[in-house]
């Protein structure tokens, strides 16, 4: 009876240890996925902001060019 109780306790301790390791591994995996998603979102937002910046610069250049030529036309015309 004593031996089987000791074996049961060892098995229980082993099981608890394995369970702890599994939980830690799952937690680390979840944290890595979360970090990866955050980096992807940040990258996507950065790309969108860059495209908006480029479009704004192009639009500004086009508006300035049109206004400049109209002003020259009015001054010289």
C-alpha cells in the first residue's frame, strides 16, 4: 500500500510538472502570436500612412502647379 501511494504521489507530481510546462508553453505561444499581430498591424498602418503622405504631396504639387500657371496667365495676359 505504501509503495502504491508513493508511486501515485510521484505520478501526480510528474503530471503537475507536465501540466505546468504545457501551460507555460501555451502562454508563450499566445504572447508570441499577440506580438506578431501587433507588429503586422503597426506595419499595415505605417504603409497606409505612407501612401496617404505620398498622395498628399502629389496633390499639393499638382495644386501649386495649377495655381502658379493660372497666376502667370493672369499676370502676363
